[in-house]
């Protein structure tokens, strides 16, 4: 029987495969047709998985070469700053390989690995619900404006400040503020001053929600989903080598670090679960969350 660590790894790979298959990569399992996909965060999560699944590594690289013009190099650069040194090192090789086989100039590139394109990645169009982010970029450009509109499409009735949108958008607050003001100037957003904030909302939600193509049912908080997966994988890998007493302390530290992201995906832990029962909690979450996400559960959806 596979260990908890092995099941966790397999579920993480299955999730990545399903998301890439939605984006046109040659794969067999598609469980996320109704989930909005975040390309840059998926690319970095796949870098985290590294060489665990060589076919996933190679097929996702092929997609990046074929469709990398719809990926934001600036957003990749900003999100890379939040990654571990190991992920940054792995991504550097991916970026170098993508750059070597295209006209792209992805950041942090080092040495390209020997690579032959599979050329199996194909997307007929971006009208599917899961590809709504790519559709916005095809319509409004690969930049902060598309990310602002993504935030409003996920919640058309919301009012956001630039500070509200910037963290998940992966752009600086200044970039988002400039994009919001440009969209206001175009008449797409309206603005309201509230104390020392400028809150933006859609001037008319109908125009955005009636854009061509289907809309997702779920807008997962992929930043939190992937951070939880990475934390669980690292925590379980480390805990397997520890004595029971030290393992509980390590598990408690992992859960403490993940608390904010766990809450973002709907998991609130009691003091007992994150303290004396931390190791059992870590095992339970490692068994339940990755399997649910891989199967297409909407946990972590906005």
C-alpha cells in the first residue's frame, strides 16, 4: 500500500495533470472544466513538482512554448519572489528551456535542458469556462488590466481597492491602481472615495458577464491551494524522518505556517488539532484535501 506521502504526491500530480489538460496539454483526466485556472501559479506549482513526473514536466513545457505569449512574464517574476529557492532553481531551468525554443524572454532563466518538443498541446479557442483568464488576456492584453477584470468577473457586485486586488493578481499595487484608473477612464469601472481609499466597482456588470464564452462555476484561490499542497508535501516528507515526539512539534509548526491559507480554502483548525493532535491532523489533511482538489472539488473557491 502507498504511504501517506506517496498518496499526497500522487494526488498533487493528478491535480496538476487535470489543470494542464484543461489548458490543452495531452492528458487523460479532466476534472476542472468549471474551475478558472491561473496559468502562472500552475506553472510555478509544476516547477515545485520538478522531475517527479517527467511526462508532466515535458508536456507542460511544450504548452508553455506553444502558448507562452498568453503568460505574463512580469507576473511570473513577481510571483517567483514568494517561492522557495528550490522552486526558483527548478523554474530557472524551465524558463531557459522555454526561451530556447521560442521568442519568449521569461525571467530568471539559467541553463536550458536537452529537450525535444512533443507538439501535442492544442487549444481550439479560449471559450471554455476553465480558460476564462486566457480569454481575458486575448481580449484585453496580458497585463494588470486582465487581472483586474478577472477579480470583478469572479465577484461582479464587489467593490475593490487596488490593495484588495494586488496580492492575488500578482502585480504591484501601483500597477493595479493604474489599470483600474485606465478601466475607469474607459467607462468600464466606477470609483467611490471612502475615507482614504478609492473603491472601484463595475459600471455595468452585464457587459463583462456577457463576454463570449462560458463562465466558471468556481474561482479557486489557487495561491492558497498550491501553498497548502506544497506545505503538506514538505511537512510530510520531513515528518517521515522524525521521532513521534519531534514529529508532533514539526507538524504543529507546518499547520501554524499554513493557517492563513487553510482558512482561505475553508479549513479552520481547533487548538487541539494544531497542537497535541497536530501530526494526526497533518495526516488527515494530507489524505483529504489533495484527493478532493484532484477530483474537482470546489474547496478553496471564492
